[in-house]
């Protein structure tokens, strides 16, 4: 994924935001028109959510997966 400054006057594509998109997120191995245009406020909110996901304990998820497969911890 790449984050770049938006070159065009686009509308933010997240929810019912309606603000002007400042950034464009380009995904790897997708078509040329597969960009997600987001405003700076929505981008900040996405970054905050990503921090929450990274802060969540991952060990519980791994042990649950092992238990489902019948493996010992």
C-alpha cells in the first residue's frame, strides 16, 4: 500500500464524510483505478484504529487457533 497526496479534487470515500480528499491510498496488485480517496480527518481516524488493533494482545488469538486445531500450547 502507498499513501500519496491527492492530485485531483475528489470527495472522501469513507462513510458520509463529504469533505475534500487530501490523500489517496493506492493498493498493491490492483487496477489503476483502485485508489481510496480520504480526507485528513478520516486518515487520522484510520491511524487511530490501526494503533488499537496493533495494541490488542495477539497471544490470545494464537492460543485460540491452536486450541481449535487440537494442539497444545
